[in-house]
């Protein structure tokens, strides 16, 4: 054995001279050429720690890299059956031997994976010389003897799997030196003794980059005994720790006991379970003592530690119908799930109030309580959740004013705020503009909000969606609202807004859907609206808009839906109307349009719904209309159209509703695939007023159904608009029947 550094230098000198004499100058030559011993002999464990003299540019070149089939077998196991001898031969490069893997840049052994190979020998201490080894997998190989301490020299080792063998002795304390170890498995051996305290050194796993952020620690050995090390729980990256089937004594160390909060998490979950009846048995059958709580239905835990991070229970109808007044509520214990980041309890018919304790969830990012029966106010403690990014409490029975927006301004990461379909009252406060500058969605539709739209909303410069429809808002639309250039969806319909459309509307250059219907907006349509080149939905029905429609509006070739019905618009329809190549729904009914039908309408190849009824349009139906192959609903009623009913209408194979009544047309109804011809005059020869009223109810409902069943989801009407239209249809019908009844009495 060469003991001193001087002797090592002498050996390197001899090697250098030999290299010079043989003309071999590259250090990439097969290193086995320079091995000093044929098998595990005197030089096999040499590990020089200084630069070899004369070996230019190669520092710390360990002699352990010299590999031959015999030497590597000797370093690994005694191999009494010669299993490796039959496959590890000198004629094959050692990096190609079975179970051996080398690094790409250097011919250094980085992995030995021989799981299932019947070696039936003892591990050699020389295994510690493979200094670049990162993977050692010898599970189920028939190994005997003890685990050598020299394994602790493999500082690069990330996986050590020696399970399912017959190894005996204790766990080497030197294992604690393997600071990069991610997977450690000694299960099903005959290891005995206690767990060395040195293993707490593995806590540095938290300082390396793990592929899946998981580490495995498995010691199922049947014979391990003694107390568990007090610091064993501080290995923070441990994902699985299995110490079962041993003979440990003493108490559970605090580092892996209740102090990690898992007991509090379980208590909070069980409190939640106790509050709901769970009629479908989804929670009851899963949330049991026999199942780890991180595997309970709807529960997710973090990878690094067993703490609840998400609770997802949607549409399970967790309503307790019993007599307990508190049943069906959200328990305050939920606020004890300290690591909780996501809560999804949507559509469960939960009752009661929102617990203020939820404000204790400092890690909470997403809170979805929408679609329940919750009442009361929004807790002010929500302002404490600095990590909050999504808050959806829509579709409940919450009330009070919007003063809680003041505390929500503390949530600087808030992206999505949805408070729709509740009973909130009062005005929208100016401090709405103090909400997160990152806010992208603010949905407060279908409440009881009054006052005007505050100009301060324009401070929310990242807004993509602003939904304030179906409230009681009034006053004019502030011009500052048009300055939110990021807006893609603006819905102010079904309010009492008045005044003109802001003249600077052209600034909404990214808007895709614009809903201003069912208000009292007056004046003309601004020319700037034609600059909204991304606009797909323009809905401004049931207002007091007047003057002519800018011809440039019909050049918005991205428009899918255009609804200007029930206004005071006048003038002739321009020939430009044929430029809207993507239009699917166009409703210009109940206005004061005059002149003839532009033949260019025949170029609207995508249109399925065309309503020009209740105007003063005259002249003939152009022959170009026969090109409207996708037309399903066509209404020209209540105009001054004359001439003969075109026969080609019977060839429009998917046309399901045709209304030509109250015009000056002549001729027969065309034969074809028409399902429903809405023409009281032609079909009933002077129908009764009650029949006419019924048609006024059924036809718009039928038309609405078609709009909701468009093949493309993007072309379907938004549900908020459907509700508005249905309410209007109902009101109109009640008004019509009341008028008819009064007339009949006279």
C-alpha cells in the first residue's frame, strides 16, 4: 500500500515516463491501461488529491477511474457465481457493460444499475472509489454481508437502492455524508440497530434541485430498534418516509409529529365533513381513518410536506337537510389549514355566512365559493390574504354595500374578482380604482348597484373583463372608461345609463365584445367605433340611438353579432353592409330605416339570423338573397316591401323561420323545407289578435333558441344576454295581452 503523497507522486512519475516512451499522450485513452493491480490490490484504492506532476491540464485525476472488467467486479462484489464475468469482458468498452452508465463528457462511471441480477456476494469497500457515481441500484441481487462504510465517500450519489437483499449489520453513519441523496432504500433486509443520528445531515436535500421535488427514505428492515433521531423530521424534501415493520421505541419526534400541522389539517377537514350531509356519499366514503388524508377525495397536499394545499369539491350538493341550524355551513376550522392555497367549493348549496377565519389563510391564492346559498357580508379579513389572486363569490345571497373593496385593495396580486349574482347594494365606490393594478376580471353583474360608473375604474389598467350588467346604474358612461386599452369584454347592458356613447370609444382598440343594450343611451353612433377592428360582438339594442349608422361600421369584418334593434336609427341601409363576411347574427329591427334592401346582403354567406322587421324598408326582395345558404331565421315583417314572394326561398334548405307578414307582397308561400312560416295574414286570412299576441311571444323565443344553439361556441349568445332578452320578451307579452284584453272589453 502506498501511504504517502511523495510515494503517490513517484507512481505518477513512473506513469508519465511510461506514457512518454509509448507515445501515448491523451488522457482520454482507456484508463484501464494504467491500473496498478489486476484485482483489488495495492493500488486500486489510490485517490491522489493533488495535480500529478507533468500531467498538464488534468487536476485531481483519481486513479480510481482506471477500470478493467476484473477490477470493477472486485470493487463491486465478490461475484462467486461469475455472473458479471460472463458479460463484462475486455473486448467490450466498459461504458457499454451491462448495468454500467458513464458520463457524456468523460469516461467516468456515473451509474451502476443491476437490479434483479443474481450476484450473491458481498459489497466491496472499494466501491467507494467510484467517485463520480450518482446512481447505485442493486436491489434484489442476493447481496449478503454488511453495507460498507466506504459508500459514504460517494459524495455525488443521488440514488441508493439496496432493498430486497440479505444485508445485515447496521446502517452506516457515513450515509449522512451523502448530501445529494434523493432516494434511499434498504427495505426488506436484515439490518438491525438504531438509525444513526448522522442521517439528519440529509436535511441539505432542500438545497439541491430535485427533478420532481421528491425524496424517498425507506427503511423497512424488521430489526431496526431504538428511538428515532429527534431531528429526522427536518429533512424537508422528504416525500415518502417509510419506517414501518421495525422495533422502534420511544415517542414520535416533534420534528415529524403534530408540530408540522398535519393534525390541525385533519381536524379542520373532519370539522368540514361534520358540517355537511354529503347525500351522495362522496366525502363520507373517502374521508376515513383508513385512508391517508392527502388521498381523500378533493384534498391535495404539497410535495415537500404533508400539508393540505387544495380543497376541490365542486357540485357535490353538500347541503345538510337536517335540523342542525349550523349544518351546511363552512366551518371556521377551515381557517386552520395554514398551507391551503386553493379552495374550490363551487355549486354545493352551502348555507350560512363566509367565516372571517378564512382571512387567516396566508397562503391562499384561489377561493371559489360561487353557486352556493351563502348570505351575509364579505369578511373584512379577506384583506389580510396578500397572496390572493382569484376570488369568486358569485351566485350567492350575499348583501350589503361594496365597502369590502377597500380592504381588498391590500391584495396586490389579485387578478380575478367576481361578485356577480348577489344582493349587493349602493354605489360602486371610487376606491374600486385602488384594487390591484394587475386585476384582469371584475364581474359585478346582476346585483342591485346604483349610482354611476365611477371614472376611477380607469385606474385598473390591466382589466380584460368589466361586467356590470343587470344593475340599476345610471348617469353617462364616463369617457375615462374608454382609456382602459386592455379591455376585451365590456358589458354595461340592462342598466339605466343615459347620455351619448363616449366619443373616444376608438381607444378601446382591443375590445372583442361590447354590450350596451337595454339602457337609455342616446345620440348617434360615433364614427370612431369603426376603429375597433377586433370587435366581434356589438350589442346596443333597446336604447334611444338616433341618426344614421356610419357606413364604416359595416367594414368591421370580424363582427359575428350586430344588434342595433329597438332604437331610433334612420336612413337607408348602405351597400357597405355586404363587407361583414363573418357576421352570423344581425338584428336591425324596430328602427326607422328606409329605402330598399341592399343587394350586397346576399354576400353575407355566414349569416344565420337576419331580422330587419318593423322598419320602413320598401321595394323588392333582391335575387341575391338566394345565396344565403346558411340562413335559418329571416324576418322582414312590418315593412313596405312589395312584389312577388321569391320562389327561391323554398330552396334555402336550413331556413326554419320565415316572417314576411305585414308587407305588400303577393303570391304563394314557396314550397320547400320550411318548418315554420310566421305570417298571420297569409296563413290565417286575418287572424285574431290573440293569435297574433301568441306569435309575438313564441317567435322571439324560437329565435333566441337558435342563437343559443349555434355550432360554434363563440357564436352563441352569452347567458347574461339571454336572461335580459327573455325578461324583455316576457314584459312585452304581458303588455301586449293586457292591451288586447282592454281593447276586447271596449
